[in-house]
């Protein structure tokens, strides 16, 4: 019995096949006569259990069913609208799925008593034939089926099939908050943003006190780039629910993902600054610090850093606020802590705490800090507080003396860190996850550091050091941090070796011309600022046979259309956009491309290393802040500096020369190939980190 043969309402009977066929036939006639006349028979399936029968007996059962239906047809009772079928032999998994859609078991005279006493069968609700045609039974069963079918398809490869079921359910039960959220999420997953917003608005009209509907409407408005509407609505919601600090944070600190003009950046930054000052004034009121905890546990300033400005003062204000709130709620976890390894003459205990101890770019950067640790002098404690567990998580675990997976429990995480009596606690990133930032706002270890998984100062008074790179920091780097800047030698890290397999795809597979000069840029959309868009159009003007591949759909297509038109070109003739690709396809694409274009103000990190692993020439221009100097640092470490530009004009010239001077391009590829070992699986950066840690402990 296939899942697609089921309908809105599904009944099942369990005949005792050891009885005489004539007795079973009588039961079938009784049940079928009732169902064939049911007013909603077009929505009904009757299953006849035959799971225990051999192939031969399955044929006998099928013949019996055919003969029974034929007999009823002679009585003119049969209606083709009803669906009737044998279950056949099912696997445990198949039966588990089908059973979840069965609404009722119909008792019959010749029933298999052993089967119906099994716990999983006994849980199926019973519906006597005398009750089957009752309207209330039908309506209740139909509502339940709409829920089940909606949930089934929502988790399938065809989530859009859940839409009619959730919609029908909500039309009958318009006060079910969870189902507005489920339906809106399906619309969002399938790219129907307007329907997503309308569903949430409909839910709010029926459930005006459902705060979660308001929250998701704000978020979806923002994601649809209706920033002003989202901001204004967040302010309205804050007035409606004045005790909800999640809404306060959104109304005061929400920022766009994508900017259309440079002026927009200045406008939203001013709003953010004003909102932060207002929020600080509000929370300084008596008793507000306790209530504000929920707010800071659901907010980060992630998008602030992508405006291309110096964020140290704003981050410091917010960091002080987070520390103030955490200290008020957890005063037991803010006192100074002594170094244990000195007094006990033990190995130094280093902890790594992150929501992303998994295959996430901002933490994989630092995996070799654990892998190459000196186990004679250091113990490694890892605290994974996120949900995702994957092969990278297993690598972090294998490199740890002790590994904890503690999702969704801030207090448990903090207590475990305290109990482990660490000497140094390192946060690979701060600013991506709100809970991690809150934990970092406490004093859980004598020395607390952050690395550059999110390369922006935390602003927290409880973070002592920012672990950075000598080659990536500008001369005035300390001005960008509240933490003490540590310039680890070289790039400060060693990346796990990248295995690049032979190419399987061709350019046509990715929508690229075989004869084009292919530039690739593989950053998230928020890394592209509008003041730099013209660079792509100018390169295209000078390299007529060029194509630009933007991964993750990347830069705003509307903005590109505008800047290409300004030089008399159509962006559609030059720009190709791709979603995130499977790993093998991604590296095939890198291997097929000619030139990698780094982004301004926020350079590639992992993406640049991926390109280097494919010996792809990197065009980069170091920015004002460390976050715009990753590629610069990598190339400096390798000694391949010819494609580093001093400004945008030189950047364009280098990109054009790489396109037209094939010999030069080949020489850059060869230079990258020869010096690649500097960046990959090198234990020296870990030794440099450990030397710093020993010195920091000695200075305590």
C-alpha cells in the first residue's frame, strides 16, 4: 500500500485470515456497504490488513476483495469514489508511516484478536460502523488528517504540497498559532515571500496576542528587504507589548542585510546609534536588567560590522550593556578567577566555546589550534552549545581532552565551564550567536580571549585579548578593539588541508561560456557594499568576453543592473548567479574559473583559502580593518603579492591584466601551487598561540 493511495480519512480493518473466507467476506460486505454510501466517500480510503500473508495468500485476499466488490456492484451499491486496498507486505518503516495516517480502526466480527491487542494497534482510535456517517466524526477526522498530511509534506522533499492541507486546517481552525507559523514557513522555504507575510498577517488578525506571530512578521519583512516597514512595525509591536525586550531590541537595533546606496548605510547607522542610546537609558531603570535578559539572548549586532565602519565605540556600548545585564542576572559568575595551573603545577587548561563547533567557516579556521596542541602541557576542553552535529564536530571532539555538547542551556554551560576550572577560555567567534555573546559577558575563566571567526571587537569588558594575525592587522589595529590586540605571527592559523578532486563538470553545467574569461566572487550578499559595485561593470567594459559568477546569489542584481547600464552594458550578458553548491560542484566551479575577485571592506576567509587550494589567482585590496585584509594576509604569507592592489583603480587593472595576459595568469597559478603548504596543516601557528598563552598566564 503506497502512501499516495491514502486520502484525508483512512480506516483500517484487521481480518482474521485463518477464518473461513465466507465469514471474512460477510465482514467486508458490511463495511463496504456502509462506506460506499458515505457522503464523503471521495475523501476516504479503507485499508485491509494483509501484512502477515504470504504472496500466495495475498493473491487469495485480493481475489476475495474483487469478488466482494463485484457482488456489491450487482446490488448497485458500489461507488468508484471510495478507495479500497490491501496493505500488502510492508517494511517496519513503511508501516510506521502509513499507521500515522490511519484515523480509525473499524471493528469487525472476524477480527484478528492477537493483532489488535498489540500496543501500537490498540492506540488506533476505534470507530464503529454505526458512527462512521456522523458528521462530527467526519469533521474531526478530516481536521486531524489535514494536520498530519501538512506535517508529512512539510518535512518532505516537496514541502509545497503541505500548503493546501495547512490552509484547509486554518480555514476551519483559525486560532491555531502554530499552524500559521508552519504555513508561513512553508511559503518562505518555497520562495513565496508575499504569501509568507500575508499568512502571518492573517494569523495576527485572528490571534492578536500571539507575540511569536509578530516576531516572525518583523523578521520576514526584513528578509524581504522591506526594512522601513519592518522597523516601523517593530516600533508598533513594542508599544503593544512593552514588556517584551525582544521587540525592544528589534525596534531599536535592527539593521538591513543589503543596502541600495551608500547614503542608506549612514542613515541606518545613525538610527542604530540613537536606538542603542535609548535602549541603554531604558535598561538603566530599576528592575529592567532582569527583564532585558531575554532581549540580549535573542539579538546580535551581526550586520553592524558589514557597514564598513569602525564599530569599536558602538560595540563597546553594547558590550557594556550585555555585561551589565548578565551581571545583574548571574552575579555569582562575574568575580575574578585565579589561574589554577600555576598553584597546582598542572597542565594548562584551554577551553573553546562556540555555537558552531561544526562545519561552519568561522570555527573550522581554528580547528588546527586543537589538532596540533601540545598535550604534554595543555588540556583542551570544548563546549559545543549549538544543535548541528556533523563530521567537523567529531573532529573537534577527537582533538579535545573533554568535549561537551550542551545546546539550549546557558546556565548548564556556564556551570560546566566553572567546574572544569579553566585557565584560558577562547571564543572562536563572538557576534554570530546571541547566547555565546551573553556567556562571554561573564567571567568564567581567569583569561578570556576571542578569535576572528567574526573579526570585530566584542566590546565586552570580560574579553581580555583579541587573537589576530600579524599579517592581517593594520598598523593602527589596536584602535579597532576594546580587547588587547594579539598579533600572532603570520596569519595566526593553519587551515585543514583541502582535497581537490579531478573536475567532473564543465562550464556549461554552471551556465558559463567555454570561451569566457570567468571571474568568480563567492561571498554572501551583505559583504558587497554599493559603493564598490561599479568595479564589476568597469572590468566588464574592459574585458568584453568576461563573465562574473556570483555564488550564494551574492550581490544585489538590481544594483548590478544599474551600474552596468551606466557604462552602456546589460548585466544579464555578464553576470551569472548560483545558489550554494554541493562541495564537489563548488570545487569544480573554482577549478573551471580563471580569476577570483575578493570583496572590498570584508575579504574572503575560507572562500579565499578554497580558491588558493585550486590555485586560482586572487585579486584583493586590503581594507581599513582586519576583516578586509584576510586575503591580503594569506597572499603575503605565501609571498604571492603581485595581485594585491593598493586601491580600486589598481584592483581593476590587475583583474583586467589577469584576463588578457594568460602567461602572467599561469605564473600566478604556479606560484600559488608552489607555496600552498604555508597555509595548510602547519603546526607552527598552534605553537605560537601556546607561547602567547604561557606568557599571558605568566603576566597574570
